[in-house]
């Protein structure tokens, strides 16, 4: 037992200088690799797609990139994002191995070009002859493993971006500061404040006080907040979208009655609901816009105060 332990300790001590020598060229190589493929797996995938587009696609197939994302683009990217997630998980499970010195050194990469494992046997130094040769052979294996991963995933990444070109749009938003796209619903929250504002807005336009916004009342809301008229078709679509079970149980009476108070408050304060329906409602902006106009109107109706006479009897 003691002799076996001493052999392992001795082998480990012999490998320490080897690993120290290996570390420097590996760090240098990784730095060079980072400059080539960026540092993020997502950015690496984007670089692969751009490279593949320029190599395989005809000029007429390349769409001009949008610098900024709009609501329609974000919706398309969100749907395509599920495919990107599935591909990413698949690539992370992939394994690409490269060997050196007849298998005495083995490196493993996943499909995202991440180094997952480095295995060096105890006889690696003796097979190499010295630490410098071992470092060189290990570096070749690292390069080979990375190249295998890159080549093995390139076609899959190209296929993803070919089938979902919207992922290539608004690159500055996706890879700029913070690596995050702008969240259009960041200000949509359900708090005591927003619920109170939504309730005040609802009662302001519920002219008949029946607890619902009918077509005329909802049209007045849109005109007051957006400056545009609402068509009856748009109103009916909104009623169906806001109803439970996709509106399958709506009656003509329900359609005429319109949006209930609970539905209006939910539409204004539920970010997930707005994402599903594909629009953005900002209760703070709408409330301030409507009530500032109402205040200006009331002030305009007030009779001017008679000027104080400065005449002296």
C-alpha cells in the first residue's frame, strides 16, 4: 500500500511541471480562440451562421440586418428561441474527443466548443520523452478537439439560422451591452400602484357604470391614449383574446357587454398576458395622458377671475 501511494505521489510530482508548461500555451491558444469565435457560445453560434451564410448562400438570400428590434421581430425571435434552446442543449450533450501519444492524453469538447475534460495518464511523460514534447502534443490535441467540435456543429447552426433568419436580426440589441434584448414589458407590473391607476382609468371611461367597457367606451380609450380609432373587428378580437378558453363560450350578450373591470385591470398589469396577445399597454403613461388632458379641459372651462380694480375713488 505504501509503495503504491508513493508511486502515485511521485507521478503527480513529475506531472506538476508538465501541467505548468501546458498551462501557458493553452492560455495563449484559448485567448487566440476567443478572439476568433468570441467568448460566448451564443456569439460563437452567430459567427458560425454568418460564416456559413457568406459561404453557402446566394447574395439574394442574405437579408439586410435590422439595427433595432420591433415588437413583431421580438415575437418571431421568441418563437425561434425554442429551437435555439433545443439545439444548444443538443450541442452541450455532444462529445468530441481528440487523443495524443497513443491515448495517453485525451481531451473532450462539447458541441459548443467548450473544453469539458483533459485526461493525462501516468505514462504520458515517459511516452513524450520530456515535458515540452508533452505540452506540444497536448496542445495539438486541444486544437484538434476544438476543430472537430466546430466542424461537427457548423451544419446544425447553419440550418437553424437558415430556417429562422429572424435570429440574425437586431444583432446590436442581442450582443451589445449586457448581451440582452430590450424588454418591452419591463414596466408592466402588478402592484398596488398600478392596480389603483388601472381602476381609476377604468371608471373614468365606464360611462354607463355597468362594470364593463363596451365598444364605444373602448374606442374612446384608444382615441384618448393612442389617437386612433378602434374598429369593431379589432374590438371583437380583443374580447375573444381576453376571454377564458379562447372565447369558446362567449355569447352575443358577452360581446355586446365588452371587457369587464377584472379583464381591463389584468390586461394593464399582467406582462405575460400582454406578451401572449402581442401588444404593450403602459398604465402609467395612459393614466397620465388621460388625466392630464382631463385636468387641462377642466381648467379651460373655469371662468376667469375678474381683475382687481386699481382705480382710486
